């Protein structure tokens, strides 16, 4: 559980990313926006990079948590399609976090990231072992399964691209990539 000061700084960082991009997330801007002292920012996060690491880990876990319910959507095809839809919905509902994940240096603790993604990886591994999905190395899940959704999300976040128009088409592409061969 985050302290009130930590939460204020993290929320301020997300707002600044939305308004000014990553370069706009400075210690001065954070203290002005959050109302905490710069000493408090350093105390809680150590540095701007430390803040980014916490925010990355938190945002990634938030995104994966939004996708996990899709895995109970039915058969493998229905679940894969629901996973894509839930991810795109998350991007629309949380543009600041999505912008941060796409723009921030990959600073999350790899073990924490793997732990957050474990339910999705486990579901895919079980379905691949059962022959319900094409066998892929687990490292390929992000580029193959979420890659098309990532690119559409990036374009949406840049403006002028409605993700609602893309969801079915992207789900078709992702299913085609992971459907069992044969």
C-alpha cells in the first residue's frame, strides 16, 4: 500500500506524462503538482529513475490485471479475442498509464514483471501444451499476441485513430497468429 505522499507523486507523474510527455516529468514539476517536497520525492523513490521504475511496475501490473479476466471468456479463440479487446479497452480507459508504458525506459524489475504476467503466460503455456494454440516460445507472447494491439494503441495515443474501429480486426490478426496449425 502506498503512502499518501507516494500516491500523490505517482499520480502527478501520470498527469505530467499526459500533459507534457516523459520529459515533462521533472522533480520540480512533480513537487509543484503533487504538493510534496523534493526531499519527499527522493525519500520515497530515490531519483526520477526510481520513480519511473515504480510507476512502470505499477502500470504494467495494472494493465495485466485488466486483461486476466479475459482468460475465462470460453474456448481458446474466445479468450484470445477477449484478451485483445480488454487490452485495447484498458488503453482507452488509462491513456496516461499506457503512454507511460510506451514511452518510459524499461525500468521495471524483471522478476516483478514476470510475476505480474505469470497468469497470462501460464494460460498460454497450458493451451499450447493442450494443442489449443500454436506452440510459441513464451518470450514471443508480447510481440506476437499483443504486438498488433500495441501498434494500434500507439497510434491511438498519438491521436486520430479510434481503437473501437480496430478491435475486431486486431483480434482476427492475433487469432490467426496463434491458432493451431493444421
